C-alpha cells in the first residue's frame, strides 16, 4: 500500500480538492485512512435524498470514509456542530474548509476501482478490478 498525507487550507472545497488530488496522483484504488478538520459550510446529501443540503455554520469533521479513483469518488462525512449535534451523509461539492483538513489516503497496488451503472440500483456503483 502507498500512502499520501495532505492538509487542506481555509476556503478550499473538500470534495473538489480530493477529486483534483486523485486525478493529479493518478489514483486508481484509493481510500481514506483518516481525516479530521473543520468546515465553515457543509454540503451533505442525506440518505434517500436527490439533492444536497447546504448548512452554514462551523463544524468539526469527525469522520470521512470512502473510495477514490480517477473514475469517481464516493465519500461519506460525519460532522458535528458547536453543540455536538452530529450529522452525516454523502460528501458533496460545497464543503468549505474553515481552519484545516488533515487527510491520510491509502492506495492499493492490487486493485483498480471503477464505477459503472448497476442495473439493480440505477446508480454508478463500485467495481473492483484486480491488477494483473
């Protein structure tokens, strides 16, 4: 496994930065090992919803999980507000870094991830391809 560590700075968009990083590093099968930080705006698509909800407040990033590849990323985020109320869902464009985001990414050398439409779900779902 190869690892990358990065820090995002204030005003960066979390999802866009991870998409760009994935493309620049030619990541074919990546996954989030750990991530913490803060947001000043969160854009999260909650379960079974078609569009994201944008929240204006200060939030701690408690968790970020999912897969990264040049063919697409699928990430879920858990955040907490100043009272500790926790929300989570799909990470969408519009999560703006407040002070920092410290992220460690693992990359498998054994697989390539791709996303193809699954006829059962109707969504682009993960397909794991072995690298020969």
